[in-house]
C-alpha cells in the first residue's frame, strides 16, 4: 500500500457520511434504525452521518435520536427564506434535524450549473445556519487524462471556500467525477496526491485550521475497498453514495475503521 507522511501531527477523527442522493421513501426511514442498532452504543471511532432526501430528513432524524448517527441535507439555497420555488434553506435543514449539508456535489455542479462562486455562498449560508458544510470537488475524466486534475481541484477549492470556513464547520470531499457511481476508483497514489494538494491549499487558505479540516474521499467507496482508502495519508473519511443505502453495506465501511 502506498503511503506518504501525514502533514498533520495526529490523524483527524474520521467522518463517514452517506449520500442517499434522490433515493429513499418513507418506507426506507427505518434503514437508519437498522444502522443505529448495528453501530450500537459503543463510542464510535468516527463521526457517522446520513444525508437523505429532504422529504424524509425529519423522520430520519427522529428515528436516529439517541444514536451516534447525525443527519445531513444534500444542498441548500444561499438565502434563509423567500421566493425560491423548489429550493430549501440551510435553516430549514437545521430545523428538520440536520447537522451537516453537502454542497457543490458534482451532480449539482453539472445538473444545475452550480459555479464555485455559488458554492461559496451556499457554504456561508450553511455556516450561518450552524451547519457543517461538506463541500465536494473533483475533476472529470478528460481533465484527469490531460494531466490537469490537481490544478482543477485546487482552483475549485480556492473558488468554493467561504471566508467563514474553519476546521469545525467545514469538511471537504474529493470526488473524482469519473469515479462516482461507476465502480472506478483512482489509484492509491492518485488519491494521496489529490488529498496532499488539497491539504496544502487548505493551509494556504485557512492557516492552521487547514491542517485540521477533514478531507473525505468519495467515488465508488465499497465495503471491499474502504479499508485501503481510509488508511491513506490525508484521507479523513469517506462520502459514500450507493453503498450507504443499505445499513448492511454501510456498516461494513464503518467497521473497516477497526
Ligand atoms: P458513489 O457516490 O459512492 O455511489 O460513487 C458517491 C457520491 O457521489 O457522493
């Protein structure tokens, strides 16, 4: 396994977050109860979050009460409230029981034309509401093939991080677009290089907090590869899509932390 020295003094507490995307009906709410039972009462050696569609967020938050699982939204508007049909604000997510919100996911950057500047505004809105923003970035396959992956994610980072960001209210998720939902995963060396580059840029942007800000890896994380990925330098957790939908899969990823 390829490893390089960590830039941090000690490893950061990991975060394993599930991104349910546009999946999940009321009949799936109990999946979070199943997960809570599997995790048990023992202090987890990581923070655990599930980000369901907002239609079942409140119910899931109720179902997860008393467990170690925290809830998250998948996007938020830049405003607190107002005439924005179909949108949801960070305050609303918080009110429904969220601790986290994913912002700038590549599916939103692609499907909804979200720019770095908009993502930065969303991050600020999340912070104002008291949510932890999980900000996603990652290169496309053509950017990777043309050798631009690091410069692309560096630019995304610099453009998408709000001035309000600190190590407590912000998490990054490096998600190569070509690895999302495809079963393809970068090599260990590619993940290490990307996370090292993000860490360097975080320190430039945030000073000491840049060392303490968690950087998750996301893109086809499964029970079979979680252990290896989660042990790489500067990988402080995972953002998991497909494999987070079933408690029986997600628990294996959580347990791979040992
Ligand atoms: P995946 O999705 O694990 O299904 O590849 C990850 C994500 O998009 O957050």
